[in-house]
């Protein structure tokens, strides 16, 4: 039951993309890598990985939920899809007995938007039905890493903390092992059956929750299929008779035809995210490391297709088919897309629903679709699986047994599957206060949009699913798009591993995103990128390769 608040990703930075993904959804998909320490105790090393049979010993027993059968079952790694109306008066209960005791619980979480006021009806009602008494310490999601780092460096840590993978850099990654408790005594093996919604979280997501040789995170599971969609304005394409491109050359040719600066219409925005898929570029972070068919371990920036995808995007800018504000890297790309100033744009999957819902009243002819990824040469693409979890909630070391049990009760409630009373509360709040039901469909009001914000949904989530009661066809299109792309998805050698790199390499590749932004806009030369790659190798890249080789030799390959 996806909330009805419209949302979509903003400008072309990896951090803003990941933030927009978190804000938009109760089932986050895709993201960046991680893994946990080789040491089996807190005194061991805090870098490395735990995988394979060693990881299997630490994770909860998987018990699938049978509450709501999906209309479109998962296929090729896709989310499950729900397109039928659900009888809201006959929702099942996934938590028939309150597991919380009402003991006080402080939770720190990122939040994008205006924080709801303490004691609001959403927070009060969720506490009542879950048996919790939570004090939310919501922090600005855009600067969450700064706050997280400061809190973890202090002696005053909230009882529960939400930790996104993109903030696990530098000292934060090692602090996770030092400051958060091992949940194994409460969740490993059959112990998890006390919390059936947590037991229904897929095992791959739990493997990604091992830090420092122990199960420390409660995950939000993610579908491994691509989460970046090359959206196009289907309504405009149909009206103009455009054919959806199926190769890099076709795209450039169409883009020149579709662009009219005089009419204030440009073909696209910055297409770097989608171009990575068209040219089969591996993801960033640890997923960028892979053992190829030649048996060599290489990083994404070492492959010829890395430069090729950037050079293609540079051609788009040079041809004048990219909106001028995208070239200046200002303003909101989503607004340019929905207003018709650009006809193709990158967004995370949540934008499919968010933009459609936003435009439904003011522009009823508005229709978008997801362009299938093509190989740059017109053949089939090679896409790479995202990690099966990228956000966790964690419980501080030293918490009392009652605090731990209340935190787990809250997470179990938050992980309720689609088609349950608990999911309805988490995603929509209180009927009459936060939403109304029209023709059997829940629709949020302004108060619902403001108060039912991304707090509870970040504590845990069910297996990935897509459902939009007010726009069921969007859910169908999303899942079918995922299934088509999923047929071309491969796992890298570090798939499913929550890798914590040595801190001395923490900023080794940090300059590449800005360099990419500058290069495609013509502000840097190809030789600048080539020199950066050479510098990366000599200043630590080759040594990091040796470190990864030892890690994979010890833990086995993720593919």
C-alpha cells in the first residue's frame, strides 16, 4: 500500500538519488554496497566480509508470509505486484497480539521534508496499535551523515538508529560494529519466529545485515533489478509519432529530431544514470568490483565501456539536445520532465507513481512509460544486480532487554506485508484524519502527506512489492518493466556481501562523480578522466584490488 504522496528524484547526484529513493517508498530497491567484518567478535577486525556458510549461521530462519497472494508474482528478481482492490474492512492482522510493552524508545532516523510535530495523531495511533512509546529524533536526510557521525562519536546514542548504506563511509562504517548490538540472540535461526513479519524478510537481505561478524541490522529488503528508469513522455511520443529508440545511435538521432529550443522542448536531461545501463557499466562502490570471464578482478572505471558511456552522454550535451538547466546543473529535472520541457529523463522507480499521481488532476492526458534498456549497439544489455538491502535499523549496545524487545516489536510492525491492518496504519495513518476512502481506494489528504512521512517505514520492510490502489495500472507497468529488465541482470562477484573497505581507501574514488558531471558537459577533457583513472590505480586502486582478491578468496564470489 504505497502512500499517495507524489515523489520523484531530483538532480543528478548519487546521494540525492538515494535519498529520493528512501523518501518515496516502503520497499526500497537498488542502492550501494557494503559487507561486514571478518572477525567473529566485536574485538575482531571491522573491515572485510562475512558470507557463505558463516553468514548462514547468523541469519534468521526464513518463513514466507501467506497473507496476501500477489496478482503478479515476482519474476526475474522483480518485486511482487498487487493490482486488485482489497477489502479495507476485512484486512488481515499480521500482529494479532501487541509485542510492545509501551516502554519508552528513542529512534533517530533521516527524514526528507518537514518533520511532523511530536505527539501528532499518526505517531500516537501507531504507538497505540503497536504497543510502543517512541520518541522520534528525525534528522534532515540531506545532511544525515554529518549528524550520524557526530552521534556515533558521542557517548549518547538513541536506542535505535536508522543507518543508510550511503552514509557508511570513513569512521561511520567502523562505528557501526562498535556501537550497535548483536541481534543474533533475539533473531538468529528460529528465534525470529516470535516476530513473523521479520521472519518473512528474504534471507539475502538478512545476509546484508551482518556487520563485524554479527547480525546488527534489521533490513529494508530491495529487489535486485534496476531501480533507475529511463522515463519517456508516452503521451508526447504517441502524439508526435516518435519511435522509442533501441540503440545509442537511434537515441541521438531521435533526440536531434525532437529538440526545438524555439519551442522550449529538449529531448532529455543528463542521461548518465541510464547510459550506464545502455553501455553495461557496473555500479559504483563494492559492486563495481567483478571477476570477469578472463579471471581478472577489475573495477568499473577500468573498463572501456566506462569511458564510452561518458563520451556518449557528452555527445548529447554537445548536440544541444539536453535542457540548458541540466547543463547548468540547476533547478528540478522532474519539473522539466512533467512540464514537457524534456521528453526523456532518469528517475528512480518511485517516480512512475509519484509523477502520475501529481499530474492526474491538472494534466489528465499526462502519461509516462519506462524505456527498456538496450545495448548501446542495439543488442541486449548487460545490467547488474543491486544489493538486496541498503537501509537498516540498529539497536545500540547496552540497551535493556525491554528496550530491545520494544525495538524489535516496532520493526516487526513496520515490516507488515501488503494487505494487512498494520501495513495500512504504517502507510496511510488514521482514516478520516490522514486519508479518506473513495470507491474502495484510500486517498491521503494534506495532513496525511505531512504526518505520514518516512519514519516508521525505515525501521524495516516486507519483501519487495509494488501496489498503488488509486493507480493499479502503474503497479502493473512497474513490475512488468522490472521483469523485462531482470532477464538481463547479472550479479557481480560482491553481490550480497556487506563490504566494509579499509578506511584508508574511503575517499579513493570520491572524485569521479564530479569529474563525470564536468566531463559530459564539456568542462573536462577525456585525458582528465584517463589521468584520474591512472591516479586511482597508483594511489591505492591496485592495492585495494589485492585486498578484494583476498576477501573473495576467503569468502567466495557472490555470483
